[in-house]
């Protein structure tokens, strides 16, 4: 019985010392959730940037194609 009491006292000491150690540590600057949200924001920003550049290049290609079509149709001799 005394052995069990000694082991439970030791467990209590370990738990209490861990709790004191956790409280004495400085708070982390960035938590895991914060880093997760920063990562997600970066991924969304990168995807939106890539999509916007793809859309811009698509429209500029279409515009160039339309201009060349107009120029070729206007330069063809009629008659």
C-alpha cells in the first residue's frame, strides 16, 4: 500500500511540475492554427494570381486574334 502511495505521489509531482513548466513557458508567437491560416491565405492568393494572369493572357490573345482578323478582312480586295 505504501508503494502505491509513493508512486501516485510521484505521478502527482510529475503532473504538477509539467503544469508549472507549461505555465512558465512564454506563449508561442504563432500557433498552429495561425500558421495554417497564413498558409491557406498564401495558397489562395497564389491561385488567384495565376488565374488572373491566365485570364489576362487569354483575353489579350483573343483581342490580338480579332485585330488580325479585322485587318485581313479589310485588306482583302473586294470585287
